[in-house]
């Protein structure tokens, strides 16, 4: 009498079974629509820019033009400067008074994602620029991973979390920091400001 030998799944098969058993939820609508609704719910006043990649993170920035600074730059012919090397010289002591003023204020940065880890990896680096928030499918809030790992992190970094249900209605699960935050003038913050300035002008036109 023959018998079929037992088959032991290798690690690759185990990983496949795990990912199949716990599917990552889909976003209930387009990321740009969810970002616009989130900015409105958070009370962030400004222009909701198209999703862009900043410092390797895909985010949606809410920003507003600084009228006086923008007018000065128009008069000087000093448009947005996207070159990071050039902007890095603007914070040198000898350049004081010789560089154009920051022409936009970043109100907040949103990360819309299917998984909280992706959203936090995108949003947290921008918490020092101002307010930061993550928009997630509502179903993630029912998982132990979200409760045990996500919530402590968002509270530590002051990131707001909004949950989108199947009808794209948003609810605030965690109210993070939502205030005007003084931004340290560094080469990185100035460069990000210039990229946002460029995107804001492109969107307005």
C-alpha cells in the first residue's frame, strides 16, 4: 500500500499564504479626492496640490502663497529654484540678505495609503515642516497591528489619522498636532519650500 509523502511548505510558500490570508485593503476612492477631503476636515486652509514626490516620499502638500514674498520675487525675477545644490548655499552666513524669501507656507502634508506603515513612512519626515496626517482605509483600524503598532507611533510624532469608509466619508481617528509650527531654516527645508513653490505656481497656472 503506497502512501503520499507529507509536503512541508517552505518559507516562500508560508509568506505567500500569509499575504493571501490577510489582504491589504483598497482605498475607497482616488487619492487626490481623499486628500482634498482630509484637508477640509482638518481645517487646513490653502491649495491642495497634486500628489508629488518629496525626499523620496509620495505625499500631498497643502500650501498657501505668501503674497509679499511672492511679489518681491516676481519683481526680482527670482522664480522657484528646484536645484538642491544651489539652495543648499542659501543658508550660508555670507548669503544672508542675498537670497530670495520663502514664498510659500506649508500648511500640512498628507500621505494617502492602503497600509499605515506606508503612510507613516511618508508623513512623519514632514512633521517638522508643519502638520502631518495619514489617510487610511477604515478597515485597517480593526486590526491588532494598527492598534498595537500604529497608534503609539502617530501619537509620538503628532500625526493625525483619518479613516475613509466605503463611501469615502472621512472620520478622525487620531487628532495629531494641528497648529502653526515654527520651521527651522535649513538647506533641506528651504529646498522643499522651493519645490512646493514651483508646484503651487504650476497648479495655479
